[in-house]
C-alpha cells in the first residue's frame, strides 16, 4: 500500500520506482523540504545570534530565538497554504517563528529580506551537496586509478570515428577518464569560496536597515553558519550557483562519455567489457539473452538532463535591476534536481566501474580483426628511413588494398612485395605488424596520470 506521499510523487527524483536509479537517499535528504525549511530556520537563528553579537538586538532575544525556533513546531500544512498565497515561504515561516518566540519574536528576521534567507539556505544546501559530490568523485578516482594500473599494458584497438585507428591500452583509455575527474575535483575545490557564501543585504542589497553595523552583522552571520563573506550583494548576481550547476554538467558530461564508451564496448559485436553481473539486472521482458548496460544508460540520461539545467541556470543569470522578476525561481527547479541527478549518476558509475568485467581476450581478438591493418602506420614509419616517408606510405597503401581485396594479412601482403623484402625479413615484418608492439607511450601516459592524480 502506497502512502499519500509516495502516491503523489511525479518525477524520477522522488518516484518510489525510479528515485534510487536517478538519485541517492543522501542527496535527496539534503534537498528535501524538511531540510530546506531547517536551513531557513538555521539562517534566521544565525542572523539573530550575529545581531546580538554586534549589539543590534538584545542577547536575551537571540537566545530565545535560538532555543524556541524548532522545526518540530512548524505547522507545515499552514505554511504551505500561506506560501501559496504569498508566493514565497519565508514570511509564512517568520509568522510561525514569531509566535514560537513570544516577546523575543519582534526581533526575528530583523533587517533581512526574503531572498537573504532563501539564498543563504541554498548556499548551505549546496555546501553540503558539494561535500557529497566530492566524496563520490574521490571514490570514483580511486576506482579508475586501480583499473588503469591493472590494465596499463592491456592492448586493445584504439578507435577514431568509430573505426579502428591505432593500438592503445585499456589502461590508457581509463587514465583519460581518471584525468577528467582529477580536473573536476580541482574545479570543485576552487569553486567553493565563490559559491559557499552568505547572503544578507536587506531589501535592495544595501544593508540600509542596519546602518553602519551592516557589514559586522553580515560577517558575524557568515561565521555562525561557516560560510564565506561575498564582496557584494548577490541577489541578482547569480554566477556562483550557475557555476555550481555547470560544474555538475561537466561531471555528468564526463560520466556520459564513459557511459557511451562502455555501452559500445559492451555491444555484442565488440564484447570487450561488461557492467557487473547481478541476476536480473538489464534483463529483457522478451529476450532472455539480453544483458543491457543499465548503469551506463542512467549515467547518459543524467548527463543530458543536467546539461539542460546548466543552460537554465545560465539563462537565470539574466536578471533585472536589484531584485529580479522571475529568473530566480528557475533556480529552485534546477539546483536540487541537478545535484540529485549527479549523485545518482556518480553512484551508478561507482557500481559499473567498480565491478567492470574486462574481457582481455576479446580485446586481443578485436585488435586482430583488421589482419594487421591497424598498424599500417607502424610499417610505414619503419620503412621510411629506407625509402623515404612518401614512398613508404605508397607501398603500405598498396599492401593494405591488397589485404582488403584479396584477403590475407598485412604481413603476407608485404612479404609479396620485393620493394619491402629487400629491406626486411619475415621476422621483422611480423614484429612491425604486431599491434602489441605499437602502443606508443600509452603505458607511460598511464604512469603519468596516476602520478599526477596521487598529488591531488
């Protein structure tokens, strides 16, 4: 039997069916209604304490506000009804806090405006959410580093334009994934001071209602909440939150790239990697043989959705004068959903990559399906000192055409060409046409990526 709350859920982030596919309980908790209202209360209490510290309101009043302002005493139904009328939740909240605090209630919300409290609450949510994202990224980086080291020397076909190009190693591919998330962690750390800042500035952002003590209150409020102090009011300067969501778009974009690689490599024709086996996962209702890459599909879907929200956040930056007439509301949609979807995608990535099944034999087989053509460049570069680069190119080009038209291997075609055999014997040609001998610096790039990652 579904509860009323479960029955009324209508989006994937809160759906009883899909919420754990597209999000995590931890991130949903951070952005839940109850947590948001608690953050509103935290901001109001911090404001009162800050104003008492600098002598704006009596300390006794701040003590009462801090003691009596309890979320357990909130009438949520009444708050919702009043919010529907007012259009914002803070005035309805303040009405209840004032009643809770008795005579001290006259000092609740002193000198603040609605957006001060709401923005500060979201800054607190974003700070907590970034902690979760960073922790997930750190775990994912460890998984990727281990995978890259394990397969440092595992040869496989490198592909460009979905065609076999040159040999690489699977560890090299994974090291590229790792480096992306190293950069994301750096971006996240660099971004925090710009995003996790208090908002307290009053009706038009000038702190006029507090006179000369405005900056002192703002600074004390920030200290109470563990937030930074902004250079100016940011009521209509929304680059901080926009940056946060756009970082999430970068994170999920990287996850989407990994997802596409896994999905293609897991296709029947490639069969090089598989997501971890869990009985029934990825099963088809009609085709018993199916084993669909579910985690990768969810990662890709999240990347597409968060990208849309990133655009919405950039659009919402365009606000009029000192307080906006609408774009701010778009953030209420984009910020929670972006963080929840990102957490879900990172969860799926940790599962998929943490137990990724790598078929090294199939990688070797696929590397050989071109019959040596994948290392045509290696043969050309080996011959160039003897014939010149252009002539070497033409000789190898003809050999490749022979393989395509008549079959056989590149080594066989080269052995049939006098202009080749006068320089190379069979053993040399076999060595030149062995893909495992033409990995470039792929293994060393893995070493470098791992070393740099360890320094973060």
